[in-house]
C-alpha cells in the first residue's frame, strides 16, 4: 500500500475543500464572487483578513489578485474581513491586501492553485514600523528589559552577544555564564544563553535557562516562546502547546509562535488548529516561515488530500531547497509518485 493508503486507508484520494473557518470565526458568509479571467477552472480562493492582533477587521479592505494571465482582479472584503475569488484557473496567484496606508503595510501572499481546488487563507495586516519576530530571536521587548544590572554583568553580556552574532556560540556561552554569576537575575542573559544551547541542540540546558528567565518574569515573551520551541524539538508536544499558548497570550502577532503552535498541533492530530496556525504564520511572516508549507503538507496528507499535499511540498522546496525537512519533502514526493505507478 502506498504512503497515502497507509496513512489514510483510502482507496481513492480526492481533493476536498479547505475549511472556511479561520481563527475561531464563523464560516465565511456568502459573498458576491469576483470571477477570474484566467481561463476559469472551477477553483476558488476564500479568505479572511485579520488585524495584527489576530482579531477580525471591522471595515472593508481592498484585495487584488493577479497572475501571469491577469494583472488585476479586485474585490473588497465584507465588514468581517471575508473575501472570495471564484471560477479561477490553475496557476500561481498573488494576493495583495491594502489596508489603511497610514497604519498598515501592503501584504502579499502567493498561492499555487490546482484545478478545481478551493483554497482558504488567513492574511494578517502588518503594522508599519513593526518589528518582525523570528524563531530563536534574542530580542526582548521594552517591558522585558532588565533593570539594575551591574556594569560588570552588562560588560560580560555584551561581549557574549558579540560572539553569538559572529556565530561563535561555544565561546559566547562562558561569557553569558559569567554575566549570570555576577547577576543571577539577569533575564536577558538567561534567555540568550538558552538560545545558544538551543542552536547547539543542547535542549535540556536550553530549557533550564528559559525556565529560569520565566521564573524571573512570567510575562517575558521570548523565554515562553523559546521554551515552547525546545519542547517541540524534544517531542513533548502537549507541554509545548501550553507554553506556546502562553506566548501567544503575550504577543499574538508573533509568526514564530503561530508556526510552532501549528507544528505541535500537527503532531497531536489537531489538524484544524494546525492548518489555521500554519497559515497564520505564513500570512504574518512570509517566506521566512516557509517551514509552515512542509507541515501544511503533513496536515493534508493526514486528511487524504493528495494534490494539496503535493502543492505544499513543492512550494516548500521552491522556497527552502536545503536542509533536513527539504530532504524529507523530496522523499515524500518520491513516495507519492511511486504510489501512482
């Protein structure tokens, strides 16, 4: 039995409609569709635009859809942020979302649409001048800045940070430790020391440092996020979801938190949540979070959606062609192709 037969116990794999529910909202209301002029293949794109916080917009937002055939199909969302493009042909489409230019950046997202496919997307507006959160980032928000740190501890911390920025993680570790010997309550030093251990796959030591940072300030976002990432890598998915829920409660605009929440949800077979969170990570963070495509493929594979699985794997490889997940993606594509012969 091929890989889909083993995973899904289906004799025939069919493409099904993606869920029309996003971020806990009601199903998308019926809209007046904009019909594509790219040949018409029965495919459609439904979606919802949300604020950077993840909450629904409360006004109409302009959406532009384009591909190589048609440079501009336009529609406005309803007052809940929902939109629909119908009767589209197969191909790669670009969605462009234009909110209030004084408040938000123009957001774009690409979709590889297969014939007859109905794709659902969640697109988050991005505040102008907002800082993007990245997996493993060592940036701490202003509310998390350490106070009353002795100058000697700061000197060791800054030296360690320079070494870490140069990729000298092993050399950075003892300098972070010296900073903590001088000032054990140094939250950023605990977080950044944990980040070096995480990069070196010393996961137990990384977890201990992030936990120490959380003990100092339970409202510190990055230690919560980084501990969630460690727990995902340790395959402790239920505790990871708890930590990532905490992280998202502190900053729901973090694409990294949505990405790892999605990964943990895939591994715990909460496929609806996984799809929602992975798509949110992509809409917020773009190609930097291409790993979400790989795990979306896992969602569709578990659901028996063969063509959607192939599409996500190919999109992932086009964006991130190297690395362990890229090798796994190529192997999956081979197994899927072999199963058709």
